C-alpha cells in the first residue's frame, strides 16, 4: 500500500478537519500516519523556520483548500470526474504537508543553503498546486489563477505515480 493509499484510508469518511494551526510563532501540523513500516507524525515548528522563508501562510492556504475540497467532496453524489479530481488534489495537498514536515525537520536540524533552496522549490510547486485546487473548486477563476506548471509536473515533483494516485482515489471513494 502506497503512502497515498494510507493517506486516503486515514481521511476517507473521517469528516473534514483542518490540519494546520499557527499559535503565536509556532506552526503545528496535525497529521500522523502509521502502518506497513511507514510512520510519521508531524509536530510543531518554531518561528526560526519562518525566518528562512514565509511558510505559515502557504500552509494555511493549502490547509484551507484541502478543507474546502473535503467539504465539496462530501457533498458530491456518485463518482464524477470532478469528484475524483477533487479527491486527487486533496490527497496531493495532504501529502504536501508530509513533504513540508521533512523539509522543516531537516532545516531545523541543520539549516543549509541547499535546504533553503529545496524549501523554496516546495513553495513554488505547492503554490501552483493551490492554484489548480482553486480552479478545480471554481472553474470560473481559471483565468485569474493560472498555474505555471501542469498537474502531472507537480505530481512528478511529489514522487506520485499515476497508478498510485488512481488507487488512492479509489481507496478514498470506497
């Protein structure tokens, strides 16, 4: 079972919840998965990371979008293309928090220029994923939120294979 399928299994039918909280200068991402040799739990990160690059705002934006996608998905009946696209993007957004946690943990342990560049790259890709999410939720905004890269390029960056995503969407829908 892929990490995406584990995410899909954890979040299907559990209702919609926000994953990110900002308390003062701390960023907290509430996402934990365990099973099949994979275990991650995201904790709190201090303002020191915020000084490197403005992470909290994009985290809040991504979290709000995954929450809105969740609400939209729960109100859809049947298995439409829009529903499957919404599920796929929501799963990508949730996976993005895992990727962010890895980067922030690495930066916290040993800040380097390379890690700062990786975080900047993550921000660019996730900003485009956020734009795709907005377009999915409201196609009329397609012209004002034009993404610079296609979804398949974002998936490639995230290490997501098409068949894994399809299986995860199916898992989420069941």
